[in-house]
């Protein structure tokens, strides 16, 4: 039996859909054919008429047609005043359709950081929130106790956007009936169990505290440029974009877009610090050990790293 999938776009930029279109091994049509997934609906990709869409929704909500996987892209918009009328479908708040379909689905997936944790719009008049988290706080739109038909919470695939291999990998696992281990933020450990820092080509500079002061130098971006690589969990330096690159590989700091507090309220390209010591330390380190270790590491930095040249 084919596995049915319904993709609901809510308050977002469609970046995760664009990411999905980049799937290349196999490409998207072959992926759905090979995985046995019946793609019922996508707001940007489907050619269904308005009446056909209404008929599909009624069949799913009545239970006459099964819904195996519901993918929600973009945050749930509750504004203005919790009416949800900032984001509508067929004249009704889209949040109502999201709630109703979630109750029918065997699996519910929040695709992208906005759907997972609220993302952009959390603190504004849109009253945006994630499906089962509001930033790092459990609950969100569906509530702490929500479970899908398979008995699972919402599966969060954060990222701005989420890498296409994570989307297709998760869909493939669910379609094949493979269990997915989730972490404390409901992210699959398979893809979110490592730091962005792991696999970064600038790791040696970080270890010896050889720092980049101006963009274009070959140093660590953590100390001055606000890189979240040692703080954020994700496969960005493992699953490369176009199989060849990531932000840090081209000299751009990690923004921490897989984390519940993204986007942050402070500047992206600055590292918050007190007397040169970052406020947010690499995950797993305490302040005393960090201060002692980094002072010695900087003194021991090899000349080949300190004599780096600017430019690519």
C-alpha cells in the first residue's frame, strides 16, 4: 500500500520546499516512486483544482482517506488576537486545518525551524509558534501531550532551511516503518546528534584560538564573528549543500538555525563576551576550564596557523 503524504505550508518562506527540490540522489520524482510515497498535496507543486483540494481535505478529515504523513512547513500563525486570520485557507484559519489533519495523521513532521519552534514571527503580531514547541518550551500549538496516530510526538526537522537529505531520509524511514530516535527537542538523533563544529574545516584554528577578526581571513569564526558551530547541533558540515559546501567552509559563521532560539535577538556577526571570554561557551565546557585551556592553546599555536594569509 502506498504511504500517503500531505504537505501543508503555513507561515513560512517556502525555503524547505525549495530545499526539497534539490534532492538529487535520487531526484524528487524518483524518490517518491521508489519509496512508495503518494504525494497527495503540496501548495506550490500540486496541480489540483480548488474543488479537488476541498474534496481531498474532506476525505482526509472524515477518515474516508488515510493520512500517513503530514508535513507542516512554516510556523502556526495565531494572530491577530489568536484568531489565526493572518494565515488562511478557503477563508478559514490555516491553524484549524493543521490541528485537524494532525489528529488524523499517523506521523506529523515539522519541516524547518519555523514549524518546529516558531522561528521568525514568534515575538511579533503574527503570534507564531511551532507545532509542539514554542522556542525551547514544550507545548507549542498542539500541546505537550500531543501524539500522532503512531504514538509519537511531532518529529522536528529544524534548519533554515532543512537539508533535503534530512527530509527525504526521514520520509524514507517512516515509509519503511523504521523507528526514529528523537532527542530532547524531538529532532532525529541520526542527523542532529552532532555539533555543527564537528566536521568544520576550521577546527584546528578553533583549537589553537587562531581567530578571524575580518571576514576573508583563515581563522576561527567563533571568538569574534558569532559562529554558533560549537553550540548548535546539526549535520551542516556532514551533509554538504550541493555535496560540496557549508556556511563555515565559505567563511560565513554558523547562525545556529537548527536551535529552538533561532533567530536570536542579538547581532549575528558578533560574539557576545565579557573581557574577551564568550558568554556562550562550546557545549560541554565550563568557564574555568575554558579560560585555562584557551590561554595555553593560543600560546602553543603553530606558526603555520598564525602566519595564515588573508583571502581565499
